[in-house]
C-alpha cells in the first residue's frame, strides 16, 4: 500500500509539473531568469543546474537553457554545467519511468512492441549513443521512454553524457557569442566563425553517425538468416571467435563452425587464408556469445582484406534461445 501511494504521488507530481511547464512555456522570461541567476552570487551555478534539471524532468526546452548557460558561465565552464545538469535530469527521468512503469510495460508488451523493446535492449548503450547523437525523438520524452527498458543505468548515463557533448559544446558557445555581441566583446567575428563551425560539426555529426550505423547494419544478419543459409547448404565459413572454454562451455557451439578466438585472430590470419585458399570474396560469418567479439573480429578481417564478412546478431545467445539443433554443449 505504501509503495502504491509513493508511485501515485510521483506520477501526480510529474504530471502536474509537465502540465504547468507546457502551459507557461511561452511566458518564460529567459532574460529575467538569467538576471536572477546572476544575482545569486556563488550559488549561481547550483541554482542554474537545479533549474536545468527540473526543466529536463518537466519538458521545458533544454536548448534555450543551454544557450543561457553559455551566456552566463562562458564556453568552457558553461559546457560542464549544461552537460552535467542535462545528464542528471535525464537520469532522474529514466529512474522515475523505471520505478513507476517498467514492470507494467514488461507484462503488457507483446508482439511488435515486445520486439521493439528487445531490439533496444540488445543494442544497449549503442542505441542510447545513437539517439543522443541523432536526435530522432524529443530529448525529454526519450529519457522516460528508455527508462521502460532494461538498459543498464551506467550504460545509459555514460552514453548520454559523452554523446551529448558535441551538441552541448556548439550550443553553449553560441550562447556565449550572443552575450559577447550584446556587450561588445572583442574579436566577435572570429568567435562567430568558430561558433558556426561548431554548429556545422554538431549538425553534420548525426548524419555521419547514421551512415556508419547503416553500414554496420548491412554487415549484420539475424540468427534465422544464418540457420536458413545452413539449411540451404550455402558456401560460407562460420567463424566462432570465442575462447576455447566458451566454445565448449555452457552455450556450446555450432558443429559446422571453425573456432579462432578473437584475441588470436590477428596472429592467425595466415591460417585463415590457407583455409579459404586465398579466396578473399568467400563469405565469412562471425559469431560469439552475443555480437561484441564477432563485431571486433569482422573489423580485423576487413582490415586484412576479406571483403565479404557478416556478423551474427546476438550470436549463440539467440541460437540457443531459438532451440536450433547442431549445438554441442558440455553438461
């Protein structure tokens, strides 16, 4: 009963806060807010960060506050205050959603929604990094949405802080330039050009990351695709890159696979070339427990001239989950 009361109280508090923020968003006076913070003396940084954190939780526009942080604290310290406050707010939103609704969502989700959540969880920090660099969804809403998944808090926090850095630098510096322009600061032209350059980098980076991600997806295959290729008798080399212990351990291995640990792969490239008779175009499919080591192995193979390398998504974990045959395990 006590837990239910706490949850209802938090839901009500967040709902009321968001409603007030939405209703009064247009009357928010940033100049008055900046003046108030400036008059706070040594407490100004803490006051600003507290406001930024509450704004993140209650869906106020973070970009405006980021510009204000640059104007108030400069291009270096301002980045730290902006980024730290935004991340703390994102973490609190994430934890609130996890505490209030993640169990309920897990029980109720099915079908396409369940597949979507599983896909996000399998990507983990990589998904968080991608959406922070490529703002597909609104920042505030995304914080709550990710809290409904099983992504680890540490992964979420680090990916959020690191991958929001390019945008934070660009917008903080623009806020600083605005302050300089208003006060007649020196070298305004040079600072403005640098600000435009930073903004261009922040704008171009999402496209670059998106392109890299799309290229990576092209080189990844589902476990069902692997099974179908095996059933069809397709000609390819299945390379298991786990350690000797893992290869014969609890997860077992696929009987047709060749095992070379990723830690030894660079030193055993010649052995692999001999096995393939120098055919650099022959398809190689790498597999491990999930897809972490196999992705690294694919990079090593590509760098050594192999042109047709695929990575099995979620590897032996999904293979065993599907209950496919040809897996030899040590009991």
